[in-house]
C-alpha cells in the first residue's frame, strides 16, 4: 500500500509540474532609422558618416559600387558608420545607393550618395 501511495504522490507531482509551452519568443521590433539619407560629395572624395538608430534590431549594409566602402557591414543596435568615397576620375557626376537592411522584415533604408564631377 505504501508503494501505491508513493507512486500516486510522485505521479501527481510530475503531472502538476508540467506547464503549457508558449512557443518561441519573438521580440517586438523597435523603430529603425538612418540619418542622413542623402549626401553630395566633391570630386576629391572623402569620408562621410551615417547614424543608425537600430534599437533592438540587427542590421547589415549593402553597397554595389567599388568606389564606395563602409567600415562596418553588419551589426545591431545603434551605430555610427563611416562611408569612404573614392576620388572621382571619370569626369562625370555619379550616384550610388547604400542600403541599410534591418532584421525582422522591417523596411530597408536607402542612403543616396552623389559625387560631382
């Protein structure tokens, strides 16, 4: 009889310790901003900076032109990123877009860089 009572107590303890699984935790995305979103730079090139206010979001940066480079391609939260623009030897104005992509399917932000001739 003692074995049955012990078993019932253990069974009830195990039964009571089970709890409902609430699934995976998904944080609520915060506001994501980048500023400024446009620059005009002289033909000699140089460095410019953008400020990313990322809150709890991760982000990554995409560039498509070889005459523009960034100091940090990915990160999370807030950051100041230096963008280096090479000297313009083409004799013509040129323009490129640097895209900052936040995580959690938030809309990306485009930074337009125009370099004069």
